[in-house]
């Protein structure tokens, strides 16, 4: 494998990890500080991809001290690493010298990149003074992070990261407040996308070939934990007859990768636990290591996807979203279950790399079952997927006999060793996820648009209802229906008893009106009551109509319409109406006083009582509603004729227009306060940001461009 | 389980189902349509099931694929009736095995079991199995495989079977597909549900105990208060006898069908009641105070009291033209009229026309009055029913203003009416005027002939000066009489108007009351009765 390998026979195994990409730098051997090395070697790394073993044979000559120090370091590694890589040793050994050199370079440049290496550098310097072995041990640990996580080429990574961050903000900014059909799904999809971005995509884009995470997923009781235990060669995940068994996901990795996982780029939002606990908080993951696992890979034991504990399904799906490869475990009695096929569909949709394990197969029916399952997979378009079959055997100590999982272990080792293959798998899954964003994100955006549109609809429903009410009031004050009932009786009283005539007095000898004002007051009160009744009835109708309209809107409107009190006018509407109408009456009186300049010819002869005259005016305006009647003599009703005679047609028209628009404005204001209740109800469901959908589309597009 | 208790159960169930039928009938448009549909389906199913053989108990073996339903079916029946296999899913069609085929045919038809999948076991031939007589054992297809996504046979039969045996196995006893979809949904069905942990031969005794305990815990958490769990193994035959014993008990009691329907009913009623947290009975009639309130409000909408006042005032004013002292009227005419100077001469005619216009009701106020009544009545009622009462109150609100106007126009006199006695008084006044003029002429004649000796008087009285004081006295008294009778008759007018007002208001109130009763109160009371009936039925269905 490298020159040092020849010095110490075991060396190749230790450093090996078999992949051309991941080299073991021997930090301890460098007397210089890592910073200097970085400056010296960085350009080379940038120009050509580092994992070319044959790239720099001269490098080793540049560092004569390497072999001796390296051997010490490697020897230390050997203590940690186990011998599983034996198969690769021979091949590695050939390239060993070349590899050695490129490792140095790699390590150095890494050192500059990686914050981890800062401490590591200190360790280095200390190490020069301290024992070599210990130093090498440190180096080993640090290597595992540095070596295995290759950042992508800067510009690509930067653009992608930028695009992904933008996407993340855009997704996070979505808010589905209205409970329309599909909102719940959209919320879940949003959470899933966010979790996947944080847990997987963003860290994965940074280090595309860092240790791969293999999720073991499947039904409850399928034996996921048993398989993980067997592969890990120890009891890392609880097994048992109780269903569901696993509640907290468990990551098992090679001890060398432990720190990388502990640091938490992948699944960064989850709390790491040392060992499974009963009271493990949701959103945590158990991280343990086992030397039986090959390097560069970690197994993730997930909770089930179909047990009664529904939180498990969520966790399992989140885990799957963060995994590079899926190992789908099902059993002979379960392989036709609907949830299992739901998971396979999901894998297909996400474009995730998949391996299927059919476990617990009774040996005597193995052939039939395997064939049948194979046919089903073929029909489903998953015939190409790699499959493993595990017989039903007795489980010892939560582990299967080694013979049963030999194939699976082989496959794992191959993946661990064959860098290209692993990288291809990781890339495929990452690409699959990014591809899936093409449909998942626009679906989210579309749903948001639905929400925005629905909100606008609901809003316009309210407006329409109250506009209708305003129109009804308008109509009632024009068609004479106001001049009915008590208003009419009082008006008859007022006019018939001669008070009408008495409001007008000849100027000479005029000294206030003698008649009791009670009839004026009675008429005024009746008119006010009539108007109030009109407004109140309109408000009532509008409230009912608004709610009825909302009820017709699917889902959300219904829920909102059930908000107590929306179906009827607000409590204080009566008081407000009274205030509004009184204010309007006062305003009209004021108008008559200030603008109703009497015709000069008339003013010489007649004085009139403003209060009564404004009352007559209101009756004329609302009761007869014929302000727009032709102004010809004799036309129009009594009040108009009287007023026209007193004030002149022009002045009367002005005042009428002003008074009417003032009434409309005041009632409109009243209605606005009423509609506010509906707007509040709408807002309580959250205000969807209309631009969020656009931002999301843009972010999705940017991501495509950046890829 | 005696025949008596069965009959009682049946009777209780019958009346509860009748109540449910009532709920479905009255609840249209008031309850969640989905719930109503479900209730209607339950009624239909209950009707069908109760008509069919009560001697048979339909027991369904249900469970996920691969749990061993068919194996268990074969083990219980003792025959290889249902094919078993390792491919999943195995069973696609329901198989039935009947102990005592007599009378089971229609029931099997109703269950839609195909002829070729029906098997009979004459219990007489099997010694020791007579206790299973009347059992119809169904081997259902699974409900959780990908095939079940499109085939709802299992789901259908699980809904209609009398007793459900859930066949679970150690691998998938905690699957959501069983628990979420059925067990949780069928809480309260303890009496008609049995859980079987099949394939127990795969577990060690300790594991089995742990497994059963875990399953029982799980079931209790889901609301099954007394889970009946039987561990069996169809392959070794262990536990099959216990299962048979459980089945035999149910079959012998012949009550599973009722219990199942009762449990379904309980559950449905619980859901119905959930929407209506409080069962409140309301007073089915509109009490006197509210009625009076409504009439008052409607009278206000017509302006009854204002009309009365107007009547008094207008009559008093107008009577001046008829019964007043003519001299005063003439004097008033001499005063300058402001209207004349405005050249608005026709105003008086307008006023007269206005006064002549008839009584009408204000629609908005009528609306509000009706609304207020409905709101006052429905204090503690659920929202949908409040709306119902409101709708009922308004059912004829559109016609109400019109009807009120018409009805009252009949009684309310036009304000420009002229009573006959006004004419008499007017004639009397003019007679007095004529008398005054005559007296004046007489006095003039006496002055001319008697005092100034202008000539020979045509008659002696015309020239007799001594009569002159008497003539003067007569003139004064004629004037005084006019004035006095004008004042008196004005008082009479006011008095009569007051009386008429009282009569009118009374009359109007009465008529408004009648209309309100017809057009508002009655529909409201009908709705209130419906509400009470509904909740009566709800209480009855509740048991």
C-alpha cells in the first residue's frame, strides 16, 4: 500500500481502508507546522483532484522522514483497526508508496480547510515532544474527519450552498395557516423538506464523499435491529419480542468515523446519545461504534414504519431522508404489506439507492417466497434492485448467525473499499433528492398559492357581503321604504297637525315657534330609529351572508366560519349604529345651518327653524329619495318642493349630495369595523406571504442552475 | 343467558334503533352528513341482521397478511377448507364454515359469501362440538396488504360480523393497520372482540408471556377495557381449544349479533353527542312575555302609538275646519300666508294627500323584531339549531310587512276621514252664522226704519225700536253660542279621537298579535318541537 507498509507488515491494513480517495496522512512525521505545508501544497491539490494515487511519486522523496514516522503512526492505527481489509492488502501494497505521498498532500491541504485541524496541529507540535505513539493516535482521529470529508470544488460548492440556503429560507418562510384540504400534508412535506435539507442535503453537498450513512428501514418485527446487531458484531440496538422495539434511531459506525458523526454535520439537528435510553427525548439519535463495521460506512437502525406508535413513522422517514443508501428489510410474512410498498414507492420517488433484504424466510418455502417477491418487485419496476435473503433461524443474543449475513457483509465491505462505487451511490441518492425537489417544492409552492388565493377569496366574500348590505341600505333610502311605519305616522302627525307650516314664520313678528317641540323630537327619534333598524338589519344579514359564503368554501372557510360570534353582528353594533346615525343627523343639521343659505327673496320674508327644516330635509332625502327628480315646478314630493322653495334647487342638490355621501361614508365606516372581525379571524390563521411562493420557485430554479 | 334477557336486549335495541331513525330523520341538515349516512347505514344493517337468523353467530377471523388466519380457520374447523400458503397475500376470497347449516343460507347471502366458499359442518356428526352449533366462521382476506388497498372485502365483513377474532402474530401484533384502523375505532366492542396471538410456537414461554402482556397493555391504552387475548398456535394446535371455548360461549349465548349492534350504536351515539355537548330541552312554546315583546316590536314597526298620536293631533287640527268657529277661521285667512309668498300653494294639498296615505310596516324593523325573538329563544341551543329556529322565524318574514300593512289598513281610518257629526256641527255653525247675519239685518232694519225713519217698515217688527236690544242680545248669544259650541265640539272631537285612538290601538295590537302568531310564532314553535323531539330521540338512543 505504501512504503511504510513494507516496513511494518500490518501497516497497509491500518492505513488502508482500501479506498483510493481516503488516505491516511501521517501527521506525526512532519516537523513543520501544518500552515506552512498548506501554503506549499495547496495549489497542487486545487489543480488536480487529490485522490490520484499515482500523481506524485516525487512527493515521497521530498519527505524522507515520512516512512519512519509513518510506521509508528500506522502501527498505532493497527491497534485500533481490525483486519477486515485483508483482502485489499495486496492490491494496496503495490501503490503504497505513491499513496503515502499523496496522503501527505491531502492531509496538509485538509488541515488548512478544516477547523478540526487547528487542534490537530497543536497536537502535532505537542506530539513532537511527547510520545510518538500517542501522537499518532491523535493523528489518526483527526485524519478520519479530514480525510474522509472531501469538500466539493469551491465554486460549485459555494454556488450550491448559496442556492440551498436560499431554498431553505424560502421553505422555512412558507406558512400554511388555513386548514384547507391538503394543508396538513403540505405542512408535513414542508417539515420533511426542511429536515432533509438540514440533516442531509446541506452537509452532504459540503462533503460529498464523507462516510456514507446506510439506513436500515422496514416494518416492525422485520428484524432491522437484529441485522444491525449482527453486522456490528455486538448488541448496539435493542431487540426483543415487544413491538415496536426500536424507538430511537441508532447510528453504528467504525470507531474511526465516530468523531465525524459525533460532530454532527449529517442529522445535525439531532441530539447524540451514548446509549439507548428509555426516556430518550424525541429528536435524538444513539451514536455508537463497532470495529466490525468497515470504514466509511455507518449503519442507521431506524424505528419502524408501520407500528401503532405513529411518531416512529415520522422519525423513520426523517432518517431515511438523511440516508445515502436504504436497506429495506421485510419478511416472508410481510412482504405484501401495504406500508412496506409505500416505503418502496418513496424510495423510488426520492431516487434513493436501495437494497432489499428479505428476512425471516422459512428455509422450506424459501424458493417460492423469493420467487414471488421477485416477481412483485419486477412488476413494481424494482427488479434491478440488489436483494439479499436471510433465512429464519434462531437469534442468539440479538444476532443472526454470521453465515446468514455473510452476503450482506460482503456487500458492505465492497462498498467500503470501492470508493467509486460508494461515491456513485452517495451521488445518486443526493441527486435523487435534489431531483425530488423539482416536484416536491413546486407542489409546496402551489399549495401556498392555493392558500393565498383562498384567503383572498374569503376576504372578498366578506367584502361582498358587506357591500351587499350597503347597497341594500342605499336602496331602502331611495325607494321610500324608509317612510313607513312609525316614521310615516310621525311625519303625518308633524305635517297634518300644522307644525310643518308653523316652522316657517313670517319674518315680522317672528319670535320663536310656539308649538311644543315634542312632535319634532318624536319625528326625529322615529327617523333615527328607522335608520338604525335599517342598518342593523342589513348588518345582521351581512354577517349571516359572510358566514354562509365562508361555509361554501371547502375546508378552511368552514372551520373559520365556526368562530363564535361571526354569524351575528358584534355586540356593540347597536350602540355604534346609534352613534353613527345621531352623528349624521347632527351633521345634516349643521349642513342646513351653514350651507342652506336661504334665497334672498325668501329670507326677507320668512325665517325658519333649522332643526325642523333639517328634519324635513332628511325625510325628503331618505323617505322620498327623489333628490334626482327633475327640478321642474310642481315635480317632486312635498319636502323637496318646500325646500326648493326655501333654499333654491342648486343649494338643495348640493346639500342632498353631501348628506347622502356622508351617510354612506359613515355606514361604510361602521361596516369596516364589522369586517375587521372577519379579517381578525382570517389573520388568526396566519397571513400567508404571497411572495413566498415566488421565492420558492426562484430558489428551486436557482438550485437547478447551481447543480 | 336466558331467552328473557335476549328479548330484553332486543327490545332495548329496537327502541334505541327507532330513536336513531328519528335522529336521522330530524337531523337532516343539522348534523354532519357523513355521520348521518353512517347512522342510516347502521340502521339498514341492524334491520337486515335482526331479520336474519338469530340462531347463528357470525365470527370473522381478521388480521394482517401472514398472521395465520387460514391456518387457524382450518384448525378450528378441523378440515383443510381454506388454502394456506407462504405467498403473501394468500387468501383472496372469504371462506365460511357453518356449524348447523339450517337457516344460515339467507345470512350467508347477506354476507355475500360465494357458494363455492361455503362449507357446512353438521354439528351432530362431530361429537363434542355441539356447543359450536350456530357458528358461522369466516376466514377473511387480509386488510393490510397491497391487494387490500383495492379490495375492501375484509373491511366490509369486519363491519358486519357479529364477533371479530383478531388474529395477530408476534411479528406484527402492533401494526398500525390493525390498531389505528380497527381496534381504536371499535372501542366499546369488548364483548364482541377476541384477540388471538397466533404463531405462539415461535416464542419461548417467557417471550410469549411478555408478548401477551405487552399486547394487553397496548390494547388497554387504546381503550379496550377488558381485552380477551388467547395465545394459539395453528401449527401445533396449542390454544385452539381455548379459542373454541371462547367461541362456543358466544355462540351458545346467541347474543353476539345484538351486542355487536349495540356496541356500534353506542359508538355512533357517542359521536353524535360529541357534537352536542349539552342536551338541553327548551320550552316548546313561546311564552307570553316573548309573544308580547314580539307584538310590541311589530307594533313599533308599524308605528301604532305614533299613529294614535297622529290621529289625535290631526283630528284636533282638522276638526277646526269643520266644527270650529267660522269667524276665527275667516280671521285666520286674513293673516298673511308665508307659503303664498313662496308660491307653494299646493303644499296644503300635499299635506292633505300625505295625511290620507295608509298605514305601512317598516320592513327592516319587522326583520329585527323577528330576529330578536329568535335570538331570545335560542339561548342554550347548539349553533345549528339556533340557525334553524332563526330560519323558521324568518320563514315568512318576507311577507310579514306586506301582510301587516294590509291587515291594518282595514282598521286604521284614513286621517282625512270626516265623521258625519262634523257635518252636522258645521251646518249648525253656519246656521248660527246665518242667524247672526239675519239678526244683523234685522237690527239694521230696525235702525233704518225705527230710528232713522227711512220709510215704512215692511213689517212691524222691523221698525220696532223696542225690539232692538233683544235683537242685539240675540246677536251676541248667537255668536256666543257659536263660540261655545265650537269649543264644546272641539272637546268632543278630542274626546272622540282619544277614544278612537284607544280602540284603534287595541284593535291593531290584536290583529298584529294574530298575524305574529300565524307567521312567526307557529313556525318557531314547530322548530322548537322538532328540536325537543330530536333530543328526546338522542336521549333514548343513548340508552
